[in-house]
């Protein structure tokens, strides 16, 4: 296992890694346990990978897609049925289109007669390409920020949510390396606390000046002139630029518009869904109410209350100053900009 770890580190050149591939198995850094514990979860079947995605041991749109691709490889190596593996993985979570995108690439290899070896090479390529794309996003995005930028970000879009480096947090990483970042404000991101648990963990490890805020504090910081830019990731971007991301993103975009603060989205091209016309057609995952009613295993809400737990929302294109992807910066955000930068027009 250790030699596989170092060879993958060399391939991606990143320090924090959400997963390690070794022939016959996928090790996932269990994100349900961070930052209290660093535990690895071994997955030896596509069904186990699907369960890890569903239960959020691995999460974040690009990371889900990469893990699913390796799930296909595991079952191919074991001689299990391709379609069954694909189906169980596709059903694991509904909103992040990267899952469909990565499984589409794997399906292309399989349909062309590719066996386990070629499927493994494709999954490795998806992982390595993701890190390369994130570094490009980082370069493009950093150039949008002023010197001494105070950036607000939501959820976790860092190395843990991707193959490495990150998307929105990758921009923060790149901008910090260029000496442009004064401070990052990370929202808690209730109810799952991706910000408090994961983004904070990554920022502290990297020594990036950072401050955790309650989700509800964002508008107040904007009103006090403490934020220069908001940067978030995406789980699915419709053809017109409407963007689905972690619940609370739309609220941040509304607040940023009110305070004339640029609101940026960062995502690789695999997050665009050109078959979806607008945000209204994006499936929004609803998770169990228990995630709201309990905190760290303790019931916190009054007994008897009902909970509604949509975990993504849609930000209209009109509220997004720019979308940064590895192919360039889409600005203004709309159908023609999306098509131009993705090379479709
Ligand atoms: O429910 P999660 O933690 O999978 O949601 C993650 C997000 O919403 C991220 O912002 C998005 O996937 C982009 S990750 C680079």
C-alpha cells in the first residue's frame, strides 16, 4: 500500500489526498471522521464505493466522480458485471454531474472493448487530469483577486473534494502562493459542517490565514466591508450557467449582489451539464432530517419538530460574476459564454 501511495503522490503532486488507489482496492480518507480522526476506509467492490459516496465518506463533486471510476475498475478486475456496477454507482448521489461524466468516460472505454487494464488507466487519467485542471483553475482564478484579498468560501472545495488542490479552495491556494490572500473566511456549512471540519482542516494545514464563521454571519461581514470576493464550487452547471452547489450558496450570492461583491464559481469542465437547459431541471438531493436534528450524535432539536434537508440549491447565472474553469473564465455568465469557453461555438 505504501508504494502505491507514493506513486500516486508523484502522479498528482498534491499533499492532502482523499483517496489512494492500489490494484484491487480503493482507500478513502473517511471524511465523516475528519478532523477528529484520520481513518481510511477500504472499498473492495463498486457497491462498497457507492455506499461510501452515499454515506459521504467521500464527497465533493470531482472526488465522487473519481471514486466511482475506480469503483468500476474494482468490479472489472473481479470479473463482475459492468452494467450492475455502473447502475449502483450512478444511484449513489443525484446532484453532482461529475459522477455521470466520469462514468460516461469509463463506459466509453468499456464499449470500445477495454478490459480491466484500460479501465484502470482511464480512472488514473481522470484523477491526474482533475489535479491538472484544478491548477489551471487556480491560476485563472487567482488573477481575478485583488492584492490582499479577503475571500469568503462555502462548503469544502479543496483537495478533499477533488483529486487534489481543489477548485474554489484551489484558487485560494494558488492566490495564497502568489501572496495575494490576506484572509479566508470559511462558513461552517450546516448541517454537515464541511466548512468547519474539512475546509478549516485544509486551511490550517497549509498555514493560510483563515477564520471560521457561522453561516448566518456572512451578510454581516459583507456589510462591514470585510469581504472582497466570494468563491464557491459547483456540483452541476446548467447550459445557461445556473449553478447548483451546497445549500446556502444562493443565499451568499444574494448577499454578495446586495453588497456589490463579486461572486465567483470555480469548477472543471466535467461539472457542466449541457443537456440540462437551466437550473430548474437540476435534481436537488434531499438527505434525511436526522442530519439537522442531531449534532455529533446528540439530539439538538426539540422532540417532535419535522426537518427538511435539501443539501444543494441553485444560484441563477445572473448573480454570478464569472465561472472559472480549466479552459478559461466565463464572463459574463450565460449560454453563449459557456459554449465559447468550453469550445462548443
Ligand atoms: O454534499 P457535498 O459535501 O458533496 O457537497 C459538496 C459541494 O457542494 C461542493 O461545493 C462541490 O461539490 C464542489 S467540490 C470541488
